[in-house]
C-alpha cells in the first residue's frame, strides 16, 4: 500500500466523498429473520405451513375429524464468512493529525468497502437463488416506450401470485431510473398534468423506488478480496421484490480493537468477522422479478 500522507494541515475528520448506505436495506431486515431456527453450526430451518380448503357444512353430524394442515422445514446452509483487519501504528495516527485514526479508517472501510459489498452479495445471491428455483429473468430491452408496460406486467404477475401490493420495492440503475422518469413525464404531459403522477418519481403505484449504482447491480460477483463483477456477470437493470420473499440470517458477528502491546508489536490492531447469508423463500419466488441485459 502507498505510504500514509503525513501532511499536518489535514483536517481531523475525513471529507470522504459520497458516504455509503445500504441500498437493499428493505430486503435485509425483514420479519422473516425471526422465524428460523438453527440446526447445527451453519444451517437454518425455515418453517412453512399448508392447509386444506373449506368444504360444505353438515348440520347433522361432526363428520370424520382429521388433521387438515401440514408443516415443513426448508433447510438453508450459510456460506458467507467474511473478515477484515488492519494494523495502525500510534505514530501514524499522530503524524496524520488523527486522520489515520481507527474511527476514521473503519468508517471509510464501512462506507466504501463493507456496505457496498453487502449490497452486491445480496442482489447476486438472491438472483442465484431465484434462478435456481426455475425462474428466468426478463431480458426485454427497456425504453421510454415500454418501461411502464414492463413494470405493469411485473405488477400483474405478482398480483396473480397474491403477493401483497404494500411493501413492494423497485430497484433501478440510474440509467433505467432516468428512462422511467422521462416515461412518467411523458405520461403526465399526455394526461394534462394530472397531479397523481409525481415528477420526482419517488414511487409508482405505491411501489417504493430505490436507485442503485450499476456497479452494485450485477448477476455475479467475485468476492476474493472485496467485490468485483464475476465471470459472466450481466447487468441487472431492474429488480422488483417484496421483502417477505427474502431472509438474511446472521449467525455470528465479532469486532474488536486491541490496544498496542507486545503481541501487536506496539500497534493498534482492529479485527472483525461475520457469518451470514441471503436466501429466497422458494414458496414466495413469485414475489421477485429481475430484468437483466440479454
């Protein structure tokens, strides 16, 4: 790594560009995360129930009572075990006027490495689970003329699958968001400025819209160090999903800062690791729709 810059005029707080947030936060923290149980070191069991339908009533007898429900368990095995660490010499902290402090270093790590990696993992792992459940992504080229029709088609398919309308989220790359915005503007002008269509395009049909950088919307990533598009990666242009179809179990997290000591050769030592994953609930696979490049 390049040498630290020891310029004393540096501000004590880094003015790092574009602080990062989790774009897929709505899919990462869902009610499903409280419904699983652990069986073994790295496997969860996702419960599901099914029942029979109603029948005609009988006033003259109680019929033959029997169990009319069944329960099943869907096993999922975690596979995302990640860690990161760094050494920081006390003199580096002092001679950079606190710029190289552990607090600043970990903040930049979270905002520019960890959080975007978490987004990249979620969207690509969900895609792998979804296609593994015999689902196929739409590869229709998106234009201003057809984007609203494509969106309507996804919504109709989810309506047919009885997916709740409330809570659906539409994830778009900035380029596709621009196409959607222009398409809605054209529709607004056609409808003589109907106030029900918002120029800001924060939602369509009460579906929340989230703009995601195209670099975090790939079908495959290489996570050898950090993240980068993997072999054969394709651009995800749109993802319409309901959080109820996703589960993001977390088995273990650890983070600790050790003060300078003989064991660390007089340096601060920061270490963290986590063990988690992203899974699709197969019975709710119709609550996810992808559009990717052909």
